[in-house]
C-alpha cells in the first residue's frame, strides 16, 4: 500500500522560511512526477510544483524565485524549501506522487503552513 509521509510546515513570519519533505513508500513501481499542491482558505487546490523523474520542474509563477525544489529518486523523496514567505502562501500543502505504468496519483495527508506576524 502506497504511503506518502510529509514533514515540515508550521508557522513562519513574513519573509521567513520553511522546508517540507515528502517520502513515498510501499511500492516497487516506477515513480514519475512528485511534487506539491496547496489549498488556501476559501481557495481551490492549486499546483505549486511538480518534478519529473529526470528532474524537470514545473512550478507556479507565484513561487518562482522563492521556493526551491529538489528530489532524490533513490530515497523516493521530494523537498520544497520555501523562502521569502508571504501571508498568501498560507495553505495546507499536499504532497502528490504519480506511480506506475498508469501514473496513478496519490496524495499526502497535507501539512499546514501559516505565514503571519
């Protein structure tokens, strides 16, 4: 059974930093894209960034230059280093992973990020 374990998140002041990680386990199938979505208060879930298995990153314009993404295929882990945080980054952040020939999508449990002074 596939499990996605997220860690990190919490409270940060505007301009501060936080780091999230997500590790996938319970599968021997190929892992394709890994990344993050977020859902802010009263907003729809939106993509933050997705990283392909060969390291190509597709990220939202709203986080370009502020968030840094990395991935370790051997550890089935993806990280998101968030810098220059803004109040509008406040959201529940969900890890997302595509696994197997059919690229089935799996979601993490979500972790809260709050940016406030």
